[in-house]
C-alpha cells in the first residue's frame, strides 16, 4: 500500500515538474525576446554610416544598389535602413519616402539639422504604407516625423527633440506608441478627423516595471508638454492626452508620465496568452518543493 501511494505521488509530482519545465522554457523564450527588444530600444550608433539626405520615391532598387538599404521589400524580408547618421543640411527633410507600398524598416538612425520649412521633418512619409519607424532619434527645426496620406505604419520607440514633434494628416490605421515627443512648441499636430482611426498606444498590454513595481497595462507615448497626475504611481497619466478637445480626433488613453527609458518592458501579453510572470513561476516551484517535503515526511512516518 505504501508503495502504491508513493508511485501515485511520484506521478503527480512528475506531471507538476513537466508543467514547471514547460513554463520555465516559455519564460526563458520570453526573456530572450525581451532582451532583443531591449537591445533594439537601447541600441547605439557606434557602427553608424554617415549620409546626406535620403529621398526614395518608390525607387528602392536605386538606394539598394547604392548600399543604403538591404532586403527585398516584402513582409518577411523588408527593406531596412539602419545605423545611419543623416544631416539634412538645414535645407530639407532628412529622410523622405514617397509613393510606396513596399514593406520597409527605418531603425536606429540619427537625423539632425533638418530644414525649418513647415513641411520639413526628420523622417517624412507621404503616400506610404507598410513602413516601420523604430528607435530613431531626430533633432531639428521643424517636425520630427511627418505622416501624410500614409496608412498602416508603425511608429515605435522614437525620440523627437524638435520644435514640433509628430505631424499626422489624412492617415488611417497607424500604430504609434512608446515614443518620446520632446518638443518645444507642439508635441503632435493632427489634421482633421480622418485621423481618428490611428492607434496611440501599444496593440497589446505590457507587463512592465516602473519605479521598482510591476504593472500590466497598455502603454502610450511620452509628451513633454503633457502635465497631469499619476495617483496610483503606475507611470501612466490619470487622464488621456487629448488633442483639440475631441476624443474622436486624437486621444492617447495611456500617456506616459516619464520618458520611455524609465519603463522596463518585461513582455507584451496577447489576449490568448497566459500571464505567468517569472516571479510567480519560481513561487510555484517553491510551494511544490515544500509540498513534496511534507509528503515525503508523512510517507516515512507511515
């Protein structure tokens, strides 16, 4: 009888152990993904190339031949422009991309000395789809990023230190989050209510650490000109950032109280994904270990 009990306990414990190992592997994969995300968001320009103004008017083959970008322009292998230091010469936009539906990524670029005309920007997209602007830094006299008649783009992790931050005009289905809009005059300029289809926060909730505590929420953008309270100290403003007083026109429901480097993203959580943070996993392991010790003591006594 004792042997049968012990076998049953061993089987149950083995099942728990398999579950734990599975969850631990899942957690390690998430940690690797987090590390890659962190590296991307905090990458530097040590290996950068210096370039003048880049202008692409659906002529990707030309810039690829010139060695400015890599890739094939498809979703699985987009064109990539990265690690560039671009001087606008005080005359125009640093990177201007027009009239393309090719998939592309501009990442880890530093653009400065752009023109001071109202329509100039560090990165300007005009009639563009399927672009991703990730982890770029822009300093200049006009706008940091300008979107016009451009849909289905991702604007993520950029820092805009300009007179004006982000311009969005006649655009749909763009996703804009975890950006630092550090502008001296206007953080964002939104043109007409056709912009209401754009999303101003992360597509999924994030598990993140802010000032030593762990929270779970969608995350928006940091606006230097946004000043509001954060009574629960989760790093998100208590009231949305609304432009022109029309929630249907532009609203960031999760504006960040501080710039993005103050938020440690553990992972993004899909609705279908079980939310088991690492510290909970180790807690489970500890509890199961204690249970096993108690069971073994009872078996020896019996």
